[in-house]
């Protein structure tokens, strides 16, 4: 099993979706239990990664390589480093929670919903361990299909508009990525990522390839100004769809930057680092103000995701400045580590925030902030979790939201104090829109009689929220295991930043 651990993690949920689908609409409980069983098994198998992967050695491990398309030299090639392992573990962990969270909520075609969620989980795991560029691209595109189905069938009133916008945006960006990959293939005659990383390229070639990759990955993150699909997708998506979209799918964009931009076009990455840093700071500051004026809870958290993911891209590209301009590899390593921790932290915090919104929506069937107020009076246990996740969203010390952002701010200060000043501004604006949301939803007197009828969270909802809370607090109080898991892999990425291809 250990020789094919990554393949098992990919295909177990995909294959498991078939019996779930065959359970049919006449046996919804069977479909739910089967889906939960598959999700739990996938998570259990993913824990073996912690046994089989050796963090101190770093590099790509658990390698699988089989010829797939002989005429093109395409391989079914998989491997994982510390970053991949962390993202896969988060994906399988969240997979259980979205299945459990939708247990009673999804009444229409639950077998199809659960099957789509399992397929999405397997494809996402594949993205995080593909080491053949064409295989990565195929999986990168394939994840659009189950998400398209989840939003299009179980979404809100404007689900058709949201799904089309989501699909067109992301597919448009992927076209440029495919063109860049085909160009690289013509030069290297292979899609192997390690070979492409060693391919000599002129600055002009790197520039065109850089922007082709950037368009594809920036839309997935999403970065300003190609972020407008995200709020619509979140608002219309079912709760489970929003959780997976925010917790896992957005990480595909930044993960792609690590696997393609950093090793393949390092000179162009260094040359245009200022552009990504500027876009990241705009996301952190401007989008924070946009979040502040939202009246829909999901839109507010969606915009906050754009701001928080800005820290990930800032941490990655601030490392370029530190390595290339000052040779400060220690702070570059800190910034890159902060970006990786922020990726994982955002997955837990944003997933938890969308889950909380889903809990309230299931009871009141509205996401408008004005329709709430005084919720903590009738749901004190729920209010505890909501405040905890809100504090993590603000970046409160002791929660996971603080660790990654603080590391990125420290690295930014070493590069340029002005960058650090703008980045640190998120601690103010983030607290403003999050606490303003909490004040209007939880505190005060109950003015809506329907709020007075809201029931406290049940055992299933408590399990989901406790699981998210445990992850947020564990990473906030003791981030060392996660940092150690990714340390060697991040160090190798920082070393790649110093490589000149011209």
C-alpha cells in the first residue's frame, strides 16, 4: 500500500463516489453513511503520510511514475513534499467535515451531492501531488467539474450566473497555462516538472511564460483584479461548497505558483515580484475596506478570503526580494514559511466561518446581516465558536490566524518597512470588518422574532465546529509540527529563488 499511497489517496474517494451514487435517491441515508465512511477512510489513509514522509530529508518522496501517453512522453507521475503532505491532510480533514455538515441540510439528491464532494476531494489531492505538468493541468481543470455541479444544482437563486462566471474565469486563465506548457514541451520534449525546472530560458521567454502562469494561478487564488468571481460563487454555493472552495480550492492557485513560477521562471519571478507584492497589498488593504461595507455575511467572508490570501502571495514573492536584492535567505525562509502556514490556517478559519454562516442560514434562511442580532441570547454555545473563529479571522495571538500573518509581516519588514506597514494594516481593517459583523449578528437585543425561535446547535454541528476549533487552536498555540513538516521543502524553494537561468 505504501508504494502506491498517493494513488490510493486520489482514487479512493473517486472510486468511493460510485457506490454512493448508485445508492440512489431512494436510499439517502445509505448514500450519506457510505460517503462518510469513504471520507473517514481517506483521512485515515492520509495519516500514513506522516509515517512515510521524512521531513528532515525534504524533497519529493513517495514517488510513483508510470508512462501514461507514450507518444507525448506524458507520465502518471506523483510525489509529495512537506507542503503537499500538509495540504493533502487538510483536504482529507475538511472532507469529513463537509460530508458531516451536509448530513441533514442536503435533502435534494443527497447521493449526487455526496458523490460530487468525494470526487472533488480526490481530484484536489491529485493536484497537490502531480509532478507531470500535463497531469497537473488535467487535474487542475477537472476540479472545476464537481464544483460546477455543486454550485449549479444545490446553489442559490443566482446559481447559474455564479457557475458560469466561475467556470469562464477559471477556464480562461487555464488556456494561457496550457499554451505555456506546450511551449515548454517544444523545448524540453517532456512535461516532467523537474526537467522543466532545469530548462534554460531567456528573460523574454521567462516573461511570457511567467504571465501565462500568473493569469491562471492568480484567478484561482484569486488575486485583485481577477477576484470578482469568488463572492458570487460563495454566495450561491451550498455551505459545503463554500467550505471546500475557501479551505482547499483557493490553495491550488498559490500551490501552482510554488510548483511552476518559482522553479521554472525564477528570473521573471524576481523581475516582476514588485507587481505581485503590489497586487497583494491592494488585496490586503483595499479588499478589506470592500468587506467592511458588505451586508451579506457570505460576501463579507468571501472578500476577507481575498485579503487573507494576499498574505500568502506576499510571503512568496517578498522572498524573491530578500534573496535577490539583499541575500537575506533567513528572512526569505521566514516569509515563505509564513505563507505556507497562512495557507493552512486560512483553510481552517475560512472553512469554519462559512460553516457558522451555514448553521445560521439553515435556521433563518437568510444571509443578510440586518436580519440577525442577539443570536447569542438563544445560541450561546454557537456564539462561543463564532467569536473564536472571528478572533482567528482577525489574527488574534493564540489562534492560527496570527502565526502566518505575523511571520510574513516580519519578513516584509526586513525587505521594506513600508511594505510591512501596509501588510500590518490588515490587523486593523480585519478586526474592523470581523468585529462589526460579530456585533451586528451576535450581540444586542433580539429584534427579529424569528431569531428568538432559533435552536442551539445539535450534536452533528457541534462535532464539525469543535473539529475546526481544535485545528485553529492547535496551529495557533503550537505551530512547530506544521513548520517542521514543511521546513526542508520550503528551504529548497528558497534556494531555487537564487538560481539564475540567464
